[in-house]
C-alpha cells in the first residue's frame, strides 16, 4: 500500500538505526512523522533472518553492538520496554595465534592488561585514560565536529586517535598485544598505516571495558523491532515496500530526511541541489567492501584456544603484521589468500539462535569495493587454521558478495558497510565540508545516514543529530534528547 497524499511534518526515508533515530527525535518533539522503507521489512543493517536452515536465526548485517550500548541517544529511549535485551558474552573478543595461544579483550581492563604480560603497563597507558574519560568524551566522539564540552579530555583522546594504528601499535612489543590491537583497529576497513585508524581501536577497546560488546537477544532484528515499536507508540507511522526513486514520489512535508548515502541521494533529489553540493556528493568516496558468510553448524566451533571458545567475537588474522599486510593488499584491489576475518558465534550465548545442540556463526572479510570474488574457501580456511575440524561441522551456509550485499541494502555501495570510507578527510566532513553535514543545499532536505558524522555502526547518532538540525531549521525547535 502506498502512502496517500496526507501531509506530514517530516518524512524519513530508510529504516536503518539512523532513520529510526531521526524519526523518533522529530516525533518526540510533538510533530508527525512518516518513515518509509524500500524493502519488505524494517531495520536496514539490523535485520535477522533464517538464512541457512529452518530455525537457524542469523544476523544479516550487524551482529555485535558496543556502539548501540554506548549510544547516548539509544540510552535515552525505553527500548527494554519494547523487548530489547542485550546479552554479554563471557569474553568480548578473542584473537588466536598460530601457536594455539590467544589474546583476549575482557570486560575488565585489569584482566585484559594483566593477560598481556610485558605489555600490561603499555595497555593501561594507552587505553586507561580513554576509559577514565569515557563519560565526558563519548557524546563528543559520536557527534559532528564542534567545540567539545570537555576540551582537555577530548584533546588527550584526539592526540592518540588521529594517529595511524600502525604508529600507535609501536606502543606494544608482544605478539599478543600487537595482534589484539591490529584486529581491533582493522574495523576501520582501511590500511592500518592511514591516519586516524587508531581511533577505531581506541574506541572499540575502551567501549568493551565501559559498556561491553553485547549482542541483541534473538538477533539484531530486536533492535529494529524495539525502535519501531517505540516510534509507533509515540504516534509515528511506518510504511514498508516504498522504495523512493525521486523526491516527487513523497507526500508533502516540511522536512525530508534521507537515511541513504550520497550516490543514492543524488539520484533521488539531485535535481533540487546546487551545483556545488552536487559536486561535493559526487566526490564522496566509498571504501572497501565485505564478503559475508553465515553458517548453520552441527556444534560449536572447535577453536584450539580456550579464550576463543568463550568469546562473542573472534578476530582471525594472526599477527599485527599479517593483518596490516592483508588490509593493505585489499585496499590495492587484491584478494588476500589469508584475509583478516571477523567472526561472531551468537548461539554460544543466545540459545534462541539455533535448535538445541546446533549453532550459528557469522563472519566477513574485507574485499575490494564491488568485488564479485567468492571468498568462501579463504574464509573457511582461516577458521580451520585456528579451529581444526570446523569444516566438518558445517550443516549449511549462506554467502553474499559485495553485489549481493548492495542488492540486499542499497546503502552498502559496492559492499561498503559504513556508508563511505571513514578516513581522515571523510571522518568529520562526511558527506562534504559544510556548515552542517546534515543539511543539503535544498530547503527542507537532510541526509541522516552513516554517510554523515559520526559514521558507520549501529548507534543512531547520525539520525539524532540530523533531526536536531532539521527541527531547528524548519520548525524552530531546540530539542535535546541527549545531554
Ligand atoms: C555484514 C555487516 C556487518 C556489520 N557489522 C556491524 C556490527 O557488528 N556492529 C555495528 O555496529 N555495525 C555493523 N555493521 C554496520 C551497520 O549495519 C551500519 O553502519 C548501520 O546499519 C548504518 O545505519 P543507517 O541507518 O545509516 O543505514 P542502514 O542500516 O543501511 O539502513 C538504510 C535503510 O534505508 C533503506 N533505503 C535505502 N535506500 C532507500 C530508498 N531509496 N527508498 C527507501 N528505503 C531506502 C534500506 O533498505 C535500509 O533499510 C555491519 C554491516 C554489515 C553489512
């Protein structure tokens, strides 16, 4: 059913976490909001589905949610009342090595540091201040560029965060600490020699110590469902199967916010934009893509290292040097034989994901943007390398190359899962250098996806900040959901 020509105060296009955050912020301000989603179901990167076999529930995109539990916006919403429960694995993340040992990121910073032996002090020195200052900096980290509320604490964070992961990795001497750091920083999806890749490692490791690295009970879809239920409970309207090709398709509204990336925004609303803004959107750069696999398994993954058998997330890449080399190769358009693999084993901690005694696992590796190469064998060899016997446990698998990922969610251009490369030039100025990154050159039209600050991940902060800007510009309302 298409939306009829009713007027709304605002329309949000796209039901990812940022689309919902924008819609909720505006609806909460006492205005009427229509949220439209092109696909049959809501959720964007927070959907779950039986991808492999009946009763095996897989996270199609995001799986682990440190940013959701850190998000000041999500924290301000009663999502628990709408069914959202987070489950914390015994160990946040583990990082196995070829000799059968593993490094681990525990909730406790002390335990993590102590397990790093000679690098205990270095770990405390690098991560300790970020953990200590976390409550004062997280709101500024997950926000557009502005004068921070606590400039000294932010400066102390920024001095480390703006360095490359490779540079900051020199802090550590042991294989364990360096490997752990490399795996964390590789979530930046770019060469570890790039400036500001240290920010990813610092934020993810500190987040584990402050809030944990949980998964959503019953799957990431529970996040979308809770956001949708809350939005509807405050009077919002959702319409699915409404793919927007042009602004002209939409009912009239004072503000329209797009949870899409620049490439799509140009197609949908380009005819309304100034030449300069169009030029800025055309220059926006997308980064590496991902090749994704989900498995239905006959038993848990038989990792050699005991830490890996208790961790939610496993980073498979062996040493810092090996990870740095594969990320570099991938950024040059190549497909490494031993890719860095990010793996999550949800069913170990959430029995609702698979039939009794059976298990699920989720993994991806980085590939060149737009790649159609099948990386199944390379990924499974990496798992087998640290968990001999893994392949014998596979009951079913579902794979997506970058083209299939983009078909699944049009925001993942060429398989880029963070809405555009988050390198030093696009970290703060996404989608372009403007007085507000959320405001387009067309009156009443805004962009609220992960292609705006603070970027990729399930936290809703892009949507929240975009909505605040629209509320101020269009409705002259100063709304603060998050302090
Ligand atoms: C394989 C994979 C693993 C990931 N792992 C994690 C993780 O573990 N933790 C984490 O925090 N993040 C993870 N992410 C990233 C995370 O999913 C995204 O950063 C996040 O979902 C971005 O939210 P968003 O609201 O900006 O956009 P999206 O979640 O992408 O939502 C955009 C929505 O807009 C809809 N849409 C697009 N164009 C139109 C149109 N023209 N008309 C109507 N609707 C439209 C789409 O269908 C989609 O539903 C992962 C992503 C992938 C793909």
